C-alpha cells in the first residue's frame, strides 16, 4: 500500500536524521574537549560556564526556530541539556539550591544548567550563599520574587551584605499539583504545603476542599515528604516532587492564577560581559530627607533607562532608614548605565552593584 511505503520512507528519513544528529553531537563534544585542552595549555581559568555566551546561543536558537515544527521552548530545553552535557565533559559544575529535592528551585536549577551537574540541596537560603562564598560549589540558585506573592525578603537581605554577584536569572512558570497516597480528593483530610503555595492555591482549595485542615511546611518538597506515609494527607508541590517521593497526582495546575511565575537568581563570583539584552541589579540608599528617592531615581529617566523593579528593605543601619533594590535594563558597561552609576556614586550614601547579567531566555 502507498501508505505503508510512505511510512517506511519517513522512518528511514528519521533514522538518517538521527545518525546525523549523533554525528554532530559528537563533533560538538569534541570541540568542548578541545576548548578544555586549549584553556589548560594557556593557563586560562575562566570556568566552563559563561552565562553571556550561553544566553547568546539560546537567543539565536529562538530566532532560528520561528515558524519551525518544534516549539521554541522545547528546542531551547533540548539545547540546554546538550550544553550541560558538553560542559560536564570539560568539568562538571557544582550547584547549590534551596532544597530539599523536588522543590521548584531544583527545577529552576535544572532549567538553567541542565541535568549534567552536581546539585546540592540545602535547607535555607543563607546556606546557599555560604556554600558559594566558601567555594564549596560554583553557583547557587535562590528564589527572589513571585508574580503573585511578591519578593523573597530573605534573599534581598542576604544580597545586601554578601560579596556574591548575580550572574544570571531564571524565570519559571509555577504549576502546583495536589499529590498524596490516596486515590482521589475524597480521601484527603489535610493539606500540607509552604505558606506561599497555600496562598497561591487558596481559591482552588476553598472551592474543591472547603474547610480542609491546612498545615504549613518549610518547603513544598518537605510537605511531599511528610505526606508520603499518610493516605489521608496531601501536599501541594511541583510535579517533580510527586516523582521524587512516590506520590500520586490527585489534581494538577491548581494555582489560582495561571500566569503564576517565580524568578530565581544565579549567584556566583564571576562578572559577565554585555550581550545586548541584559539586566543590572543595584541596591542603594539616600539621605533621609524629602525628595531623596526621587533624586536617586531621576537619573535613570534622564538617561532613558527602563526600571523593571524597585523594592525597599530596612537598611538595619538606622531607625526608619531603607535600602532600595533596583533592577534596570542594560549592562553596567553600557554607556548610559555607566553614566547613571557615576552620578549615583556621587550622591547616594550607599551604592552596591549586585551584578549585570543576561535576561532570562524563555
């Protein structure tokens, strides 16, 4: 039959494409080994991870993928894993993240670095900072803000005094799953999760499990671990936690706002070069007098720099004195951003450059 012949031809084309893909992937891996050897011979110690280089590669992939059969997001995911494997051939990267296993932070770490890394789950945000500061790991991943619940204050407080720099960001769409050992929602007598996840699913809980007993946990993954031996309990967590702790998904995508997104920061000690699509994060403070905040922010407007975020936190240096965390578009080496920074250094009583880094790709 013609259909059988066409099907056989298509399968042969797939086999041919697979063979060519395998050849090209091995060629890419050999290039990674050659780069490692060249760096060693030249005494270059720049590391195998360059966020600006990878961001530019992924941006080109997105541009080339327009109108193609595979969605851009899936193509980017595949290439992240390819780059992760090639990096590991040179030297595996060590990553610390806010754990335990099964958290959204772990998923964000794998989204940024792929799965060919040594990933270390830690119990608290300050522990992630310390592991990177002490060179026990190369990079750390911590949450900094959620689109519905706001900023993670502990991360901002740590950035205020840490010597680490922000060298990347990860934007991760959050989908919450209800999971447990029971067969369906009728078996659930209590729900365990982190307080932010409870808040992000409050309307769904009221509609589907009215009056349910709710318990707070230190993290979603910890909630999943707690309920794995109780058939009458369920946890709200990410899909990865169900696999990690052997739980059944009872309901999926239960977040009240489908656009629910969390932003994570990549922490390290390196400085990144401009890519043309960057962010710069600062923390600054002015004198406690009328118009002080306006005087700090006015130069950004005058130089045509867009500000994407501003948050205030107590500076802990005096009563009712605040530090302002600011994200702006552009790199600190860009002429207009550099001009603003020179002005701020002259008038702010405190200015800290937290880092310039590529904007998140998909």
